[in-house]
């Protein structure tokens, strides 16, 4: 998985691409910090380039959700499509975040 | 027996592996995962596929005509898209499963992830429960993947199929676990993998003290 920071006017934007799987667990802490530190205006997580996600990959978004709640951050998930959208909905993540 | 050796595998090593397998009429491919970027070609046409980058030979393997056995090092299982390559190889051999590709791929991915992280790398899943301990979990995982003591531990994937049924097993050499522990809350950072597998298979069994998971998929009913 790769991530790219594209901060826009007033909001952070972090784009994830490739495959988000258990292999990426060593960098979860770093990616989480990048998302949370985008600023008080909130952060958009763009999944347009994400091809596949497994349950360990989904756990990253659990941490994002918990951080958003505890730090009153506005997190939006954008361009959630295909197999990634299906996997997130199947696991109930659409109850944690609106999936755009 | 038909023996194929991939790049960087010398003849003597390949022959020794084949002898240990007692492969009979099987098609054997011996490869070095450190020299491969994908398993697609490695799995093509073979019955028994063995990675010399992992410790220990598998011993005699009884693999029927409708079987595929892959033994691969933990480091490679974390680096390569094993689930996708194995799922594609199985679909090529068992076209009846075309409608179950997503389930087979995802179930394999979850099983392999568990075998890597909690089996062979012996990572404590409770370290993933809290954000505060996430850096320690990540650092430990990276450290153990780079350590040959852990990284060379084998993961064995065995698939056998009949006309309308496919059984796939994933086995590690870790200390095992109690399959009764299955947190199903999607808000828990761990434990969803097995729940996902259960939702995609007709039958799931655990053996070898939790080190082996066997998953059965039924072919879609003919329309």
C-alpha cells in the first residue's frame, strides 16, 4: 500500500493506493499519525486507487474512527468502490463512516 | 515425476527436494521465493510447489491428480500476493469455481495473514487492540520478517478438489491457538479475519492445535 498526502483548502487529503493488507501493518502507526495530524479541519481519505483490502487493512480504519471520535476530527472516506467497497460494507464499516 | 526448477535453484537442490517429497507422478516445481515477484508462473501447471527459502523439506506428500500443494517461506507470504496467485491457479484447474473466486481469494488472504502474523511470526494480537501499542506491533512484525529464524518458517497451502467441492488448507508452524476465541465486533481491530472466512465457506475446521485451517467451498449450482 502507498499513501500520498494532498492537502487542500482547509482539509487534509490522504490518498491510499494499491493493496491494504496485513503486510502493511508495520506502517499503520505512521499512516494513522499522518491522517490524524492533517489538522482540525478534518481529513478526506481517498480510496480511489485502492484495489483490495483484507481484515487487517480494515483495522486501520478502526483506529482512524477511534481517533476521530476522541479528537473530534471530521473524517470522510471518498471514492470507495468495487471490491474495497464490498468488503468494507460486508464488515459493517459503512456504520462507522459514510462511504462516499 | 516431472521436475521443474526455477531461476537460482541448482539441480542438486531441486533433486533433493523432489526426493524428499516422494512425489511419484506429480509435477514438481522448486523455486526460490527471494527471486520471484509473483507466483503466477511458479504455480502454472505444477502439483507440488516448494520454496527453498523456507526451512525443512515437507517430507513425503501424497498429492492426487486433482491437488495443488504450495510450501512457501513466511517472508515471501508477506511480500507476494499469494492468495491471488493461488486462487487464480485453482480457478484454472477447477473451472467449476468461477463464481466463487472472490470468496476463495478473500478466505485464502485471511488464512494466510493469520498464518503469517499470529502463526509463524508469533505476534501477539492483543498489541493491535490499542493505538498506543500499534507502533510496537508494527516494529516487532518488521523485525521478525527480517529475522531468518521467523522469516524462513514455512506456510503450507494444500488444495484438493472434486467435481463440485474444493478444500483448501493453510498450515503454519506456530504455537497454535484456540479457534473458539472469535471476536465478531467489527470495531475490534482483530478477529474479523476468521469471521470473514466463516461467512464465505461451506465448512471450516481447525486442526493441529489451531495451526491448520481447512476451508471447503462448494461450486455454484449450475444455472
